C-alpha cells in the first residue's frame, strides 16, 4: 500500500477530521478568494479604463509643484524652454508610436466667415464680435495626428507632405463645414489677417498697429463628426459636443513654420509699437523671436506610459514633468483604489490567518496521530513517505475546500464590492482643479470606472487563487510536519 | 541452532552527572524456536533491552547479531527493511493504524515492502487468531484482546525469524491474557519462531522455555525451565 493510497484512506476513514479541516479551509479560502477576486477586478478596471483613456502624453511644467512653491521662489523662476531637439529625442524613444509638436496662433479674416454651427446650445455659440475666430494649429507630423487618432477624418483632398512641413508652405487642412460655409474647395485659397494690437490702458481700447495678410491654399478637408463609433449614450453626447464644437470647426492645420513666422511678425510689430516694452525687453536681453512648442506623444500601448515616464523624466529641464492621459485615472478611480487597498490588506491578513489556523489544526491532528506516524516509522517506512501521506491528506481536502470557496468567495466579493462602492460614492468630487490638457482629456467619469468594475471568474483569477491558496496550505502543513521528521519511533511506541 | 547473539550490550541515557546506565554489559544468546521470558522490576532495563534487540534504539556499546547479521552494522534503511522482514514486534498498546482495516493492518509490513501477500499464510494466521469475521473492521471497532490479536497477526505476516513482545498482555484482562499467550505459544511451536516476551507476570514467565531476570541493567539470573 503506497503512501498515496494511505493518504486517501486517511481522508475517507476519518470523515470527522476531514470535514473539520475542510470547513476551516473553506472559510479561510473564502477570504482569500474574495480578496483575490476584488484585486483582479480592480486590476482589470485599471487596464480597461487606461485603454479607454488612450496613450497620449505630453511634457509640460509641473504646475502642481509650481503652485506649491513659495511666492518669492516662484517669482524668480524662469522656466527653461523645451527645445525642438529634446522633443525629437523623446519622440525617438521606442515607446512612441508617433508624435508631434505644435505652436498655435489665432487670426481673423475679412474674406471668410467662421462656422457658427446649427441649432447650437448657447454655451457653444461663438462670440459674434470675435475678431480672431480662427485657430491656426501648427504641426510637424505631416499625416496629422488628430486624423491618425480618429479625432477627425479626411473627407477630401490630402494631408501635408514632408516638404511642405519643412518649407512652411502656405497650405492648410480645414474643416468641411468651414469650407462649405465659405464655398471653399480643395485647391482654393483664402486669406487670413494677422493683426497686431496695442492696448491703450487709458481708454481701455485696442488699436490695430500693424497687419498683414496670410494667404493659404486648402489642400484637404476634415470632418470631426466621426469622432467616435461607440454607441452608448455617454459617447453619443460626447460626439455631439465634438461635432458642434465651433472652435474645432474653425481650426486650421498648417505647418509649424507658418505659425512661427506669424508669431514672430506679431511680436516684432508689438515691440515696434510699444517703446516701453521694447526697452524693457532690450534691457533684459530677451530674444525678440521665440518658439514655444507643445509636444504630444502617442505611445504604442497604455502599459508603455510608466517606462516612458521613467525614461523621459531625467531628460527634462527643471520642474518639467510628463503628463499622460492615464493620469486622469488617478482622479476618477477613488473608490476602486480604496477597494483595491482593502482587498490587499484582507489578502495579507487572510493568508497569514490561513497559515496560522491551518497550521494549528494540522499540528493538533498530527499530535493526535503521533503514535500512528511512529508505527509507520517503526515498520521501516521512510520519513519522506510519511510526510507525503500527510501532505496528500491535507492537500486533497484543501483542493476540495479551495474549489468550493473559489465560487463562493467570488460571489461574496461581488456583494461586498457593491456595498463598498455604493458607500464610497458620496466621497467623490466631480470637479478637478488643475491644468486642463484638451489632447489628453476624455469624458470618462468615476461612474464609468465603477461601471467597468466586474467581479468574474477568469483564468488568471482561478490560477491565482489556486496558486496562493494551495501554497498557503502547503506552508501551513509543512511547518508542523517538521515535527514528524524529528520523531523517534521508539519514544512514541514505548 | 543459535539465532540471536548479544555481545556486551550497554545503553547509557544522558551525559556526565545525569548519565543513567539502563543496560550494563549484557551478553547472552537465543536458540532458534526458543521461548524466552525476560522479567524484572520496573526500570530494570528490560524494555530497553527489547528495543535494542529489535533494532528500534541504538546501543551505546556492544553488538546484536540476528542470523549472523550485525544489525547495528546496517545503515538506517537497511535496518528498517531487516526489521520489517526478520523481526515481529508486538507492543502493550497494540499500536494499530486507526485508518486501516484489520486485514490492512495485518498485511501492512508486506504492503510497505510492495510484496504480494501470501494468501494461504494470511488465511492460516487469521484463522488461528479467530479474526475471519473481523477483517473489514477498523481497530476502534474491536475489543482490546482482538486488537492485540491483530498486532500479533501483523508481527507474523512476513514470517519473521523472531518475535519480540513488550508486555503483550499488560493491557488485557486475565482471560484475554491467557488467550494471547496461548496464541503466541502456538505460533512458536507451529512455525518454530523464536519468541522473546517481556513481562512482569510470573504466570506467563513460567510458561517460557527460559527465563532471564534483569536487575539494574544486568542479568541477575538466566534460567532454563524447559530444555
């Protein structure tokens, strides 16, 4: 009769003992199973939400740190500029799918009218008096990142060529609606006006001190309508918002060089018109021309954000930081985080309690069976086989107990997490006070996070639970078994 | 024919000032088929002697030969196997395995050796022991006398050359005690097996072929009653 058969007989012929052990493992297994379920579910939420939040990241001054700086230090702080070289160096990292950096400039026009939208909500109505309703968005990435990322689609014409970007050719991709509003087609040209204003503090009025025309050729039309294909209510309202967003409808994509030229012209003319400012700038030795780019990086997948951040941070000038779309997760994941933490503590306590309690139960059984084990040893059975027999007795019961608690613990976790999330609901603030990065923001809310929380039985949970559960029981059996190894059969049997 | 020889066997427990000599330079030999009773007061060293004969404990000094094998010259595994095949041990408290049936308990030494049980021999033993109808019972379903019969069966199943019994009737009433001793004697005669019994019951000792008295760890008297 081998030790395995004896192990099984030990279970079936000592039913009372086996049932006690089963009950102990089942109860403790529920705690471990519940905690693992919750951890897995919160982990899945993080993954799902981060995927929905996207892979966009940018580099900017760390406004949180700046806001916490003492005022005198803050006043003296002159941020170093992010150079194009650094932006490109970051863009060449292996995590980056594609990237762009842009300068922006607002302009007016006498020849074309801004698109005002149809049946618009008052909130989104453009100011009729707005003299510079057109936003020129400079780009360096010729295929246009917004098109690649599906924020808009190209409905006619083409995107830029690398030569156009490099040479700053006067071409633009504008919205379909803006083109229709002004009867523009691909190949047509239109004129914007770069006005230079001076502000008179006495009269509180602005005067135009200089002006020049910017003639651009339409090479492509984009349509922001197909922002999202998702059909649930939230995304629909989101899509409506984007579709009717007059600012986006009146945005024109142009090569960065155009924006730089126009910004420099505007600055130079402003200095000419304002002697006081010019003198001040001269005294401080400021360069008359400046370039300030906002970089945007799209990474290969959401998991790349942390390694990307780690590699980029050491390259950045003082007080710069990496801001990513997934940062938003931290703001909306409150209940999830607290539950994940709770689950972690429960898991640690449950594992420790299981080791302790199962260990004590096994030890009590072994003390009870000291004589029996001594008989095996006195009959010349190897210690390793006696240990094997006890391990089988405990592990078979453990597998049954753990399998039962796999389902009940999972069920329990679902109930418990519903209760925790509902009670935590009221603590969440819907408002975020901080710098807003439109490229990185999504409309996801805490509610979306809670909605995507789902306790279910997946392979990783099942494997994880069996792994942790059986290992815990194994440890709690092996410790008292050391006691057997030290048994001297003579002492037991005398 | 000499089956067992004990040479200058000593056993000391503890060290230094607390050292206790349980057995002091004991020598004797036992013939094949002999029934030897070892008697002596409590603490005289008789149980220690039996355990040393059975290879369960290790002597401080001296040698034990069984069928010319120096049992303490064997390593731990060899000794365990030798003990399982050549020595049948019977204890006062039966020492049966509670999770095994009567049949499994009796055949355990063979099963541990992965040997096939000789069914004829098994049936014979079971019949002599009167356990035919109890083979599927667990030990806790048996009386004390029946449990001791099972332990005798286990000691005999592998047909050992020597049976060592440590107070085999110490836990039984007089009727059961008589039956057990009668059984042991029967096996002793039937299979010509050497039987060494430790007892402090004079009635049992007087049934032996030879009586060895132990006092303070030494042989006080070695008497052959039936040559």
